[in-house]
C-alpha cells in the first residue's frame, strides 16, 4: 500500500485527517521508532497502530472523522482486524544494525501473520527504505518450503506476484509499502482477503478455510464473521489467473456468511451459515 501517489506532503495535517494512535503506556510509546511518532502522516500512523496490535482509537474533531481510513483497521462493529501477533522488525535488519551495516533510523521492514486452518497469511510493511530490498519468504518470514505463495500490494492495486521473495522499492514515509502474502491452496485457489483492510486476512474476520477438487472443477470457501447487514468484499485468486476475483457479500442474521468460489459455471456465491 503506497501512502500517497507521488505527492509532496502538506506542511500541516489536513483538518479531515484521522490520526489513529496507540493508547498505551509511556514506556511502550517510547519503544516505537521516532519515525512513527509525532508525524502528520495519518495513513502510516493508521497502518502502524493496526499492525503493532496495540489499542487503536480515532482522535478526530467531531463530525470530521475519516470513516474510510478508520475502517481499514476494523470491521463495521469496531472489532479490530489484526494479525495473530504484533508486527516485528525482520531479524536480518536487527543483524545489520548490530554489526553497523545500516543506520538504526533507516530501513523499517515489519512483518506479522495470521494462521488460518493450517495456512499462513503474512503482511509486510516497508518504510523509509534507503534502497531496494528483497524479503525472502523462507529466510526472512519463516514461511514453509514447498508451499507456493502469491504476493499483492494490499489496499492499492490488483497487482499479483508469484515467486519466493518480495521486492520492496526504496521509499520514504509518504510512499510506504504494504504487501500481503497468501498461500496457494492445494487445488490452485488463493484467498487474498479484504482488499480494503490493512490486514486482509484476520482471524477476527475469517475461519473455516477449505478447498475441494471434483473432477475438472475446483472450489474454495471461507466463513466471514461480522455485524448483521455489513457489506464485505472478499478477494480470491483463481487457479492460473493473474487478476483477483472479488466476491461481494452482506452479513446475514447469525453474523456469519460462507464465501464460496468455484471454477464451475455457478461462479461465486454467499451462503448463510446455520
């Protein structure tokens, strides 16, 4: 996710900005890199607050809340959509800093993940990168060998990349990058999750991920939980495709819906969960 499309940052925060802050103790606040404190970049603050797994709170003037930005962090009922653990700096960056190969204030790369029915979904944040960097799925993220993965720039585009590593471009604060990495399931489908969220696949939203192969047809499904009446977009990547399929569903009474996709002519469906 790029923070802003090649635009010079404003001198002061716009009045309509939403500043999502961590409501934590002073000692915890001091542990955050200076990069993410006292900055007018509300989008970066929002992403960092969500990925750090700390409490998140909007602090806007009454009537000026940026609802779209707030909802990147949570469901319609306010439940935070985060990874299973706080995002942490890559071990390889800690090693570089320990041996003086990079400046302590440069090159922030954080990662967190969600475990869903035996599959690992990862989110990688890159900011203030002095140079292009490669993030290896195995060595840097601990993802299992022998599993194919697809990476996509979360919340920004439909660009999907196959491979065993992620390429981050040199950037600052305003053009930070947020990438999501999803495993390709055994029948070729991949759950990309909610394109509009900082963490597209969260255990607070999704459960019961499964896939089936019947002859030449393949299908996959996942259960989404939310507020009754909430409209959600769930993206999938079909076998052999390079463009996501986005399924639009409305959460029914009972607060759960099964989002199912298939290569058969029936296409995608939203099914009530008893």
